[in-house]
């Protein structure tokens, strides 16, 4: 009985937690007028409070059809997001993974200082480093190019930190055994480090993907050219004309993140657990 | 571990399919967008004079028509021309019967003679009456003179008798010296009688003389208004003219000739019938030429003025002439446009059109009229501007209010200052557009 009560309370909170997604899903199949009638107070076109329904009164696929067949802007931004996210993820694999391995497995002068710097940089919100990043990108003549977002993303400290935690977890005896067997440092990294730290790498990639997919401040700050904007800036003003389309776009934008999340769900849990015990 | 990998592979496949689907929809939406974006052609503002072209449909008409006259009451023997036939000066149009000409001449001469005889008789009567009047006047004057003389003598005698009676009264008074009043009184009564007799005679003389004067006045010749002879003279004069004409017709063996080069437009006589008082033929006069007559809508009157040069087109020929006159018709809806044409080159009655071109002042900023839209009391154009959009740099239509100074059927003159020479104005679009819409420029042909 006690367990049932506990579960009920948990399900209730879980329901509250995912209610925005439910509303988003329902709104995707609502007509414009129906959406407006519910959110009229938000749009300052009515009194009282906004309301919502779990099921549309008049379900329609018009918004989905309009988005998929008649919104090239949406796809332009979708592929911009794919490009930025893929580039950052690839960059993190190329630069972040060796960095994490080096920090985890080698001892060198100033290692602790470097690690501390990583931690500090990770803790800093974007707003703190925004100006300095802007100045550096301007100096590199990279402002208003995709690299303005990709380059700082590649050298993100968070993924290095996660991979570092996983690489640290590889027993030193295995590494030593490999060395005794004559394996070089690169062989150890590629043959032992990457396979044994795969969970951490995937976890870092999943988290990196989710972060990049929903990245807003960096594109808004560094990209002036609209054609370079990622999907996270597809924020059409919710007005009487496009409320339904906006909900639908939000729903479709959610799908890649959902797929990636589900694909790396178990690795992600490990990664989160790993980051939770950091320090 | 394997289960975890299978799950990951499954969802990654799903992710790959999602990307593939998004790729397909990207292509589809791009293709759909290409179909829905308005294709426009653009034009820049240019400097030009606005031309107003008005076409007036009409016909070629005769400019002046003349009537061919001959004497009335003559029998038409033959008609040598038909309506629409071109004739030259001197050509025989008809022939009249000689016998009827002679008959008409005789008839007129008889009329003339009878009028002359009437005049002669009237003159004789007038002279006779004048003589009689003169005789009566002489007699009245003679009677008056005699009467006047007789009355003067009688009055002198009566006056003398009166004086004598008065003298007797005076003498008797002196002689008696206040005595014998009875005898004086008797003389005084006698003198009074004489006075009365004298005055009565004077009165009767006056009455008689007045009567005699009136007799003289009655005998004087009266001024009687009698114009009959003058009227007869006029009639005779007219008869002479008619006779003269008849003699001329007779001299030409009854032929009626064309007085000018031209085209027969009307025949008002028939063979076997007599000519009337009016002309027997109507014809154009080549010396006066032809004219174009067309109708123009009253609203277009502002584009045409008398003296404007117009181009007349008819059956492949064209001629530049000037507008002779503009007349509003009774309905006030149309204006009759007339332009004189040379006689040669055009045919009477054929349809023709007049193209009138009028130019405005030179405007430095003119755009195609199709580019100008009308709003609520405002006019505006759409400019094509390059704008940074999600899809990259795109051509976007932007609304720009303008002030139209003047326009014709093709162009509108706009107030300067709003558009510059670099402005790209949408002159043609394949669908309705609004400000902010993306547009695509039509590919130039050739």
C-alpha cells in the first residue's frame, strides 16, 4: 500500500514534469484557431488565464503538412543545427578525447593547474566568457561564421571532464600490462583507452549533442547572418497566424534529440553519474 | 552489454531515417517554395514624357457637297451617271427633253408678255385719272376766286351803309341838342340793323369761302400707294433670268454638266419625270477635299485640341493631318473630331482611324503603371530589396508609398525624392504580393 502511494506520488510528479511535452504533442495536431483560443491571454487577446486540452477538438495535420512541405526556412535551420552539432561533436572527439586521456593518464608539471582551469572554465556560465570570446573571434575574423559557434564548442570543457572521469576509471594495471607487452602510447590510447572509455565518450557525445542542439546564446551573439542560424533560434513569434506551426516546429525539432537520447540513454546515465561524483 | 548496443543501434538507425526524411522534406519544401514564390520583373525609374495615345474610329466623308441645279419643270430624258460615280468637270450628268425646254420657254415668255400688257393698261388708266383731277382743281380754284371777290364787294357795301347810318345818328344828335329824342332813337335802331346785316354778311362769306377751299383740296391729286407695277417688273426680271437659263440649257441641247471634279453623292431626278425646284444632283467638290469624322469619348477630350497633329489610317494608307474641329454632341458623351484630308489617297465612305498622340512635360521619375498600386487614398509601389533571410540573401518585396503626379495608360509619373535610379520596382508579378514577401526575378529572355 505504501509502495502504491509512493508510486502514485512519483507518477504524479512525472506527469507534471512531462506535461509540457504532452501539451506540445497535442498542440501539434490542433488548428490555429483552437490554439489561439487557449493561449489568447498569453497573446494579450483575452482575459483570464491560458488553458489547454490534452486532445484537440478538431485534430488536423495541416500544421505538420505546412511545416514539412511549405517551410524551407525550418529545414535550412535544421541543417544548420546538424552541421554545427556534428562539427562540434567531431571536434570534441578529435581534440577533447586526447586531452581527457592526457589529463587522466599522464603526470606532468602543472597538471593540477590545468585540471583546475578546466573545472573553473566549466563552472563559468557563457555570459561571463561571452565578451572575451567575442573579442577573440573578432580577432580571428570568425564572427558571423559558423566557426564562431563551432570553434568554442569543440573546446568545451564539459565533455573533456566527463571523458576524463571515465579514463581515470581504467585500472592502471591494465595499462602497465600493455606497456610490458610492448604497446606504444598511441596503441594503448587507441586499443585500450578508447574501447574501455567508450561509455564515457558516448556519454560525452550525447550530452554534447543535446547541449549543441539547444544552443541559443552563442548563435544569437556571434551570428548575425540569419541563414547561419541553428534551429534553436527558430523562434517565430507566437501570433495569431503561426501559433500552430510554432508548436509543430518545436515538436519536430525535439525528435533528433529524442533519438540521440534514447540511443545513448544508458551511456548518458553513466556519464551523469560520473559527472555527479566529479571532484 | 549487447542489449545496450542493440538499443543504441536501433535508435541510431531511427535517427538516420529521421535525417533522411528531413532531407527529402527539405527538397520538397524547397521545390514547393520555388513554385509559390512570386516571379516578378523589375524596372527602374526613368525620365520620359508621358504620351497619351487616343484612337478614334470614324469614316472618310466629303468635306463639301455641291448641288447641280437646272431649270424646274423640264422633262428628264436620260441620266448618264450613278451614285458614287466619280465625274470630271463638264461631264454630262443628264439630258433634258428639248420639247419640254421649248414649251417652258414659251410658257415663261407668255407670262412675261401678259405682265407687260397689264403694266401698259395700268399706265394708261393712271394718266387718264391724272388729267381728270387737274381739271377739277382748276375749276375749284376759279370758283373760289369768284366767290371771294363777290363777298368782298358785298361786305364793302354793307360797311358803307353802316357808316352812313352811324353818321346820321351823330348829326341828328347835334341838331336837336338833347331834344326830340324819339327821332334819334329811330335813327339809332336803323344803324343797329345795318350793323347786324353787316355781321351776318361777313359770317356767310366766311362759310362760303371755307367750302370753296375744301373743294380745291378735294381736287388736288392723291398719293395712292400702288406697287403692282414694281412687282410686275421684278417678276419680269425673274422671268428673264429663267428664260436666260432655259436658253442656255437649250443651247447645250439639254445637257446638264458637272460643275466640278467630284463624286456623285445623290440623284434627285428620274427619267421621264420633270425636274423640281431643287437641284437634281449632289456631288462632292474635289477642290474642297475629304475629311475624317470620328467620335471620341468625352472623357478623352483633354487629350485632343484643335490643331493637334493626328495620323489617319485607312486601308493601309496613312496621312498626318491636323484636327480641324471638336464638337460636343447632344448627349454630351461624345466629341465629334474632324480633320481635313486631301482628296487623293482616301476613298469616300471608307472606315478609318485617327491616332492622336499628346505628350506631357518631361518627368524625371516615371515607372510602369502596372507597378503602381492603389491603397486607401495612397499610392504605392513594391521595391525589390536584397535582404538577409533564413534562406540566405533573398529578394524581398518592400512597400513604398509614392505620390503620383500624372499617368497615362502605360506609365505613371511619380514625385521625385522617394525613388532613386538604383531602385528596382516590381513592374509585373505572376501573383499577389505583400510587403515582406520573397520574390524571384523572372529570367530575361534572349
